[in-house]
C-alpha cells in the first residue's frame, strides 16, 4: 500500500464500498496516521463485518466509523465502540417508489438525514 500526496495536518475520510474483515481499511488508516493526518474517519457500506472486523475497527485509529443498516448487524453492534449506524430504510423505500413511478431519485441523495 502506497500513500500518494502530502496529508500532514489534514483530516482523512476513508470510503469503502465493501468491507469484510476491515483489515485493508484499518491498514490504510494506520498509513495515514503515520503520514501525519490529525484524524481518520471511515464511511463503510455495505458492512459485512466477518471474523475480527469489529475488533479491528475498535483497535484502529478511527475517530468514528459510519455504516448503513443495509445488512443487519444487531448482534455485532453490541461490541462496537466507534461505529455509528445510519438507518436508510425510508430513503430506500422512497427510492423504490420513485423508480417504480419513473420519478427522479436525485433529490433523495442531496438531502440524506445524518
């Protein structure tokens, strides 16, 4: 893994579209921290969280990790310390309705409640 660019004194936000054990994203966070970032956040979706994933996240240098509830993780979320879950059920339901009615869904993604 090679970091390209100067990140000293910056805040880093890592985005991953498919996480399993979280090994790669935690390694990336460590690289960024060694390169001088002040804080590291992550946005992960969908989050499968297999094996040691939750432990990896809890032991990593992340200030916070944001995931969606596209995959139920209730049993694993009991052990989270840095993970925040965003409920997207209403947005997803509205996207399905709009798509079915051949309406634009772009509005949904410019007003996501956080």
